[in-house]
């Protein structure tokens, strides 16, 4: 393992570059009230982000056009049902990861 001063400084720098954009918005927003329309608009962001991630992997481009990745679809349907049933982000993400791992292992 490399343990030099430059490596440690690089590690601390990478940590700061990763931490600041994730923590700074919470610190800034905490100091003032967000208007209700903005708060409602922001509530849709997680759904949009997850949908974008799923669709990006579900539909792929090929030489003949667009194709559906059937393994992803096979994991998406039960994960969506689990999300509707439990309404828990943690349970949904864990179920999706486990289902995708099982599908990739067996297919």
C-alpha cells in the first residue's frame, strides 16, 4: 500500500471534492425556507432520477434500432411491485440490487 504525503493529500482532496457538493446544499437550504411550489417540484426529483437510471439501462441502442434489455425488465417489474407494496426506498433498492444480482448469476 502506498503511504506517502502526496497520496494522503490526494485522498483528502478527493474526499473534500466529493463531500462539499453533497453537504453544502443542505447547509445552505437549512438557513432559509423554501417556497411550497419549489418544495413540491423538488419532491419529484428522486422519481425522475430513478426513472432515468432505469430507462437508460432498460432500453439500449443497437445497429437495428432500440432494444429492450430483458434481464433489466425482469428485475424491474418485481422491484416496482415491491416499491408500491412497501413504499420504502431502502427495501426497494435492496430488492432491486438482489434481484439484478440473481438474474445476472443465473442468466
